[in-house]
């Protein structure tokens, strides 16, 4: 390191301390020529992730731009700001797999996947802007595709050789009805009283 006092190129490090969660290193140095001390700060230089647009134009990845798009899609939906921040953080983490540059469609598809799992209305809103549907038919087609992928309720449990299993209340009512019919069908063992005319 060049001494700021005499310009000498050689020095020795007396002390090193990390600052700001170790993103900056503070070093106290002493010049080997004039013995004067000075302080230097070393910061890790992060290479910005470049986003390749559809027209081959490149621009640095902008977290706020992604956040604004997701916020607009989630407007007036029951989605808290902490959930939105979690979604953005997850997308940022997944983008670490890309070195130097990433296609913009990758970011858009990741956002769509997260919103599809989170809220169908927010998904459709984001998709309408991101995919730029050419007409109403394309929009309705995407909507029908989303509805067809919704989870359908499971059919009632079936017993081997029987029909669908009935609810407990229905089975209980059916049993009581059977008992009443059985009681009506059994003849009474008590002798019937003769009418005065037959006596």
C-alpha cells in the first residue's frame, strides 16, 4: 500500500478489524520508510448481476423493480408485507445460481411460480403484465388453465363390495329406522280382547 505521507510502497499491518458484519475490513498500517501510521478500509467488490432483456439489452438487477411488480400484483389481497419480502428474498437467493447475467424471463417465471402458490388473483395480475396477453382469449385461456389445476376434493371412502361410506349420523338414522320396522313386523304375543258382540 502506498504511504500517503512519503509515497513509499512498503508497510506493515498493525491491526485488522471487520466492520459492518465483516463486509468491510479496517487495517491500521505503518510505513516502513517514515514510520508514520495510516488507516485503510477494504471492501468486497460485488459484481452486479446483469439482466438480459428480451431485446438483448442489459441492465443491473434491480430488487426494487421486482418488489414494485409483486406489490402491484398483491394489492388489496390478504398478503402481508412480510410475506412479500420473503418471496423477494427467495427469488434473490435462487438467482445466486447465475453468474454475471440472467435472462429476464427467468426472474419473471420465478415470480409467477411463487405467486401461483401464494394467491391465484395475484398470479393472474402479474401474468397479465409479464406475459402481455395479446387478446382476451389468451387471458381467458390462462385463467381456465389455472382453474383446472386447482385441487379437487377427494371422493368419499369406498368399502370393498359396498357403496360410498355414509356419514355417522346417516348410518345411525338408518339403523333406528330398521329397528322400528322390525318392531312393527313382529306380531304381538298378548291375546286380543274379544268384542262384546263375540263374547
